[in-house]
């Protein structure tokens, strides 16, 4: 039986008591930031939102690792950003910064040597400078346009040496900054998916128009087209169906290889027939701006493999096949036979 590590367990080993103390100290460090999210914070968000270049995030040591995470979150939520190592900046990489950028510097003490050496150079470039520091009276703070105070009462490290609560506070404040900026930029789910093309969310937000077949891959014929020509159109497009339109170009039906098999059972010679006599009228359709996941649901519920895509006037602009969803990673397996 597993022993519980919750509640007031007097028999808990020292390591568990220490772990709980770390979590308590770090949670208090984050809670203390709430009162500092004020007008100065809003001015920082405004400055970042007005940045014409990139948001350059810097930090040495453990704050540098937090800076990398903040920079990555900024980039993925619509604010172009890069992380710059202060030591590398002292040896040529300072050239990555331009006047149109905004620099966000993380330093708990605000006296980090590599950073203080860079301050006059960054000021000369002319980029806006924001300090995220635990010391509002530091050299870094005094030379910055805006200051985000992330000071803590104490580190979670018993020796008071290893950056723990201080980096947790920086990370939390960085997240708050990124999300507030995301909201100000009106960054949407679709925008997030665009910057995460390999992720599951991107697949969920794909629209029909992103994966539908168009042009020569979307066969379309008139009602009076002979069956033979319609079959040639399907073959050329390497599709499983052909959309049938009226004289005005509106969709009136669909003809699939399943329709062909059913009619061949009753009448082996269909060469002289017109496609309008054999097509399935009033087929299920979908609009190009609907989600691909919705198209998948329709295909599964109706047990069909092809879905004509029509515009607001009812004219076919594309064709969606279950195979297209497979290729896009929307569905993993097919639950029915092709053309059924």
C-alpha cells in the first residue's frame, strides 16, 4: 500500500518536509507578484505591443534559461522574439539588436557583470529597455525605461544561494506578460495553430479550404454529360467521384464509383446514359470555411467518402475525400469501404 504524502504526517521523512517547504515558498513568491501587476505592468505590455522589430530577451545563468522560455512563448503567441546570451552579445552578437527592437533583460540582482557592461551599448543603440529584476534600485533598473519588480523574500534553497523562488517568480511574471500581450494583439486560436503546424491543435483548426482538392483535382461535369466522359473526368482527377452541375453552374448532384457499381448491377451497358440520370441528387455538401474536423464528422456519420465543397451560391469550389483527411492527419483509420 502506498503511503500518503498529504496532510500533517509527522512520520514524513525530511525530504518530503523540505519539498513542501520549497513549494510553499515558491507559491508565496508568485502570490506576492499580484500587487505588482499595475499601471507599470500595463505600460510594459503597451511598449512590447508597439515594438516594430523583435523582442530581445536576455539573461545570464538560470535567469537566462527562463529568458529562453519567455522568448519562445512570445514567438509562439504572435510577438517575434529572440533570446540573446549576454556573454555572446559582448563578443559580436550585440549586432543582432536594432533601434526598432525592445530588450527585456532578466537579472535578479540587477548587477550581473555581463549585463551591466552591455547597458551603455544597448542605450546607444536606442532600443527600448525593460528590466525584470528583484532589485528595483539596481544598476539595471536605473538604466531601464521600465522595471518589472520580481523581488522575493527568500530563495527556496536552504542555503539561500541556488536561484529557485526568484526564477519561479521571473517565469510567472514572464507568462503573465506573454498572455497579456497576446490578448492585446488579439491573437486567435487560428494564429496559434499557424505557428504550431506540427501540433495537434493545428490539425483541429484546419479548414476545409486548406486541404480540399481544387482545379484539375476537382472534377466537375454538366448534367447532360455522357457517363463515359464523366468516368474519364474522375480518372484524370484521380478522384472517387465527380460533381454534377446545372447550366448555371450550381451543384445538383454527385456521381461516385459506388453509384456506378449499383447501376451496373441493373444495367450493364451505361455508355449511352447521361450522368444526370444516374447521379445522386441533393448530395451532402460543406463550405470551404468550415473546420476539417467537422467534415470528418459528416463523412463518418453519413458513411460516405466524398464531400463536395460549395460556395455561398451553391457552386462547387472543391472536393474533400476521406483520403485528404488521412494525409492531413485528421483521421487515423477509415471505418467503411470506399464508395459505399
